C-alpha cells in the first residue's frame, strides 16, 4: 500500500485554512434537508464552536429556510429556484421584523456553487444528487474544508475531486464513512487489510427477489432505522445507497474494491469497521443518529461533546450481522463494476438510478425494474471516458444520455405492462 496515492480522507492529516479567530465559520448547503437541519441543531447547541455565514436550499421550504436564516443571523441565503425569491423575501421579512436588515439572496442553479466558494472555514455539502458536484469542486478550489455528505459528487466526479483536494481537506459525513474515518485513525494505511461497510438491509431484508417484485412505494419509503429524504430512502431499500458507499470508500481511502466488504447489520449500531493485518477489527458504534457524523465533519480534529446520544451499556442488547443477499440486491455488485470501470460509468449508474427511482415513485416502474433498467443503461453505455481525461462536460453529457435512456426504457416497460394487462 505504500506505493498507492494518498487517500482523499485521512484522519492523520489536518487541513486547516486560516480564516481568523473565534467560532469556526460554516456554509451549509442543503440546509432544509435532513443533514442540513441536524447540522443547524448542532450549531445552535454549540455557538462557541460554530457560526454559520450562509445557507442554501433548493427552495421547496422557504418558510423553514427563512427561519434558519434568522436563527443563525446569516449574511447570505442561496436558493436554486428563482421563482421562489418573492416568497423567500416575504418569509425573511416576517422573521426579521421591521427595520432589521435582511440577508443577501442569491438565486439560481449556481447559488450553492457561489456560496461554496465564499469566505468560511468549512463547507457542509448536504445537497442530494449529482447537482452537488459543482459546489464540491468550488469549495475545494477555494481552499475550504469540505464536510462531504453529498456522496454523488464524489461518485460522478471522482477524478475531478481527486485533482483538486489537498491532503486532509475532505472530511466524510456519511455515517459509514465517518465510522471508517475514525477507525482508520488507529493504524497506518499499511496496517489495513479491508474495510467492512455495514448496511441495515433496508425495509426488505430477508425478502427474495420474487417477493420484491410486489412491493409498493409506501413500503419502500418505510425505512426501519433512518429518517431520510425519499430518494435516499428508496436507494436504501434497493441497496443502491450501499453500492454508492462502496465506490465512495474506494475513492476516499484508496482501498481496492476486492478489499471492501458489505455486511448486513439490522440494528445500525455499528456504522462500519476496519480489519487490520494482525486480525483485529475496530468497529465504530453509536445509536443511529446523524448528528454524530455531522459533528465529525464540522469539528475534526476536535470532537463535539454530547453531539449525539451514547449507548446505555446497563441495558441488554443484541447486535446481528448477516451476509448480503446479492441475488435479491444486485445493486452492490453493479456498483463495484462501474466503480472499476471508472470514468463516466459511475455517473451513468447514478443518473439512471435517479431517473428510475422517480419512475418507481410515479408508478411507472416496479421495484425490481429500478435495477433492471439501471443495469441495461450501464451495459449500453459501453466503454466510459477514461478517468485520467475526465472533464465536467464529460460527466454532464454522460448523465444527460443516461437519464434520457432510462426514461426511454421506462416508457417501454410501461407500455409492455399495459399491453400485458389489456
């Protein structure tokens, strides 16, 4: 392992931009989502450690965005949807009251990217989807610490991110990767035998592939452990989310795919593990709560006291581990495949999946049709653009093609199903 390139995320290295004294200045992207709201809760409980200078959101919850801006007294608010600016301005005015200066408003698809490059110490990228790539690149290029919860930007733009990131500049916020990050601090890279990424198994653990053909959208959205947005929740039901995390682990820690294992752990207490060459395994464990990983992302190399609940060891509990059913859940294997292809293949996989998830939610695809369609799109994509020559236009072009092809295949499936019922 000594001849391998340096990993993107290394707990032994601390990247600390000089931005003045006082509480650490933060920009939170995706502030009205699950990660953003929990990050703000953490900030409000630790005003001596953190202050937020700017927030961004898509624009679907302007009332909440205005409330957050007022609570944190940010100087700038970004919103992706320009059509909601009047409503946002009205909501801000209602929060601040007469005579109080309102924060600056940035609007449009580039608002989050502009804020990612603004003056701060750390950017928390909590945006969902590959639209988080541009803000990720902007934060890195501007020299900010990047607390990365937007796994898709790393998946689709891995070589681009690697080209910009300095040692220690990225701190992972996913619970699994924050767990690996902490466990890796116990040894050197040469000591690592493999990474073990845990999966809850989602709402359909134990069901066969035939059983999954009949599941409903409501069942897929009923995750047994985590409260997340609909796309991530369905990705957890198909285990696409776990496949993306395998690619992410490979990119973050520079560990080969054949040394990254997925294990099903229904309780979601152990968030991931690192096995070392001497046979010992270190597991990072906490009750399921994303405020712990968020605190690692925002506070590292310091820990934030009482960021999340701890275990009550006086109470009995049972922790279970099971092998992954690769027949019922082929997504992890397909993710390994596209990760090894590299180039634009991961972008195609991710974009096709996003389209198929929306089609499933709309009733246009059955549950198993998500991965069946994604697999066809990946196969048709063929040889991807090579990782060494990957550009942002390459990624965007591949995503556009993948989305269009996924929609075409979905339409064919819908037509065939209608004809079969006729």
